[in-house]
C-alpha cells in the first residue's frame, strides 16, 4: 500500500473546517488503513485526514509506536470536557516539519467519537494520549499547534513558517 502525501503548512486544506463523516463504508475503511500506514511510515504519533488532503473528521492516534495495540481511530471526535489542570509540553507536527514548541493544554479530556463502523464510544484520557487527541481534533477545525505557541515563540518561528508556506504553495 502506498502512503499518502502529507500536506505542508501553507496548504489551504489545513485551515479548513472538516466535514462530519456520515457514511461508514468500505471507502472510509480504506482511507483509515492508508492513514495508519502513512502515520507509521512518517513516524508520527497521530494524523488527521486534512493532513493527507481529505477534509473529513477522521484522525488516527498511535501514542506508543512500538505497541500497535494503542492505535486508535477517531471518527467525528468531539471533546466533551477538559480538566482545569493544564500542562505545557513540546509538540511537533508532520505538516509543520522542522518546527517544535511548547503548547499549554488541559491534562485530561473526555472524548466522544465513532469507530470505523459507526459505533459510538466515549473515553477519558490523560497525559500523552489526551495531548495527541487534542492536537488532532484541532486539525479538524483548521487549527495548528503553532497557533497555540506563546507570543515569544511565535515571533521566533515566524520566518521559518513563512518559508514553509512558500514551499507548500509551490508543491
Ligand atoms: Co499535527
């Protein structure tokens, strides 16, 4: 199976709000398989559909790449509640290569989502999984982690983001 091309910062699809998934068919299953494959090939811990050019509310997360049992597919995820307690941890993104930065997020969340067959689930997650899920749900709303950096850090990476955007547009 060939992996999908990752869209890079500057590509408009990364800024669009993705559409709800309504049909849970073979085509959806195939897309999810390809997303998982791409995430593994690219060595990521999460991937959202807009990052591979599909503006639909689908994300895959893989907090422990050594352990395939931790792999989770989220269709139409919705964050139902967040802890008041936050932490500030360094993040990166396959769509923003070469740039990392600390992002403050709630430590624990409750997420409602559907699986690839349409079954409904609700999980409470904490720590790394919670952080990855919040990062991926952001993608589905057109938000990137660089939007959430501190003012100082944003200023520092501004030039590099501009370069990425120029390259992304050319591709
Ligand atoms: Co990302």
